[in-house]
């Protein structure tokens, strides 16, 4: 016999890809596929990294370059983020923007 997929996963509880429990009620920055970025207070999450953010602010993108952010922001309030679109979650505390070390001066 072959492997029985139905029986193989039956007793195993699915674990989360990320342990976000230590970041609940703290501000996090979230990046999505397509370039959008938001910052908000993490209120909840599940094993698929679906997120609930409160007091959420979106950082607007440059019209010419979708991956470049501007200083402009937009208040979104309460936001439910689909886990399949989330590419990055990081805490805001300790986050610091630095110059890109790979860009060659010219």
C-alpha cells in the first residue's frame, strides 16, 4: 500500500506558520503581495495568517512605482487581512529604515 492521506493528517493539529501571539495588542507592519503596506494594532490571527488589525493606517504608494512608498497615509480603521496575500509581518517597535546597501552610488 500507498500512503493514506485522509488518515495521515487526522490526529495532527495544524500548527501556525508564525507565532504571532506575543505581538497581539502591539503595533505591527504588514506587507502584501502587490506592494501595499499597512500598520496597525494586531487584534487576532489564525493558523493561515489571516489577521485582524485595528487603528490601521495604509502607506500610499508612488503613482510611477507601485513598490515605492510616499509620505502620504490613509486611515483604514479595523481591517481583516487575508493570509494568502500577506508577505511580511513585523513588529513596529525596533523597526528602523536604513539606506539600501546594494544600491551602487554612481
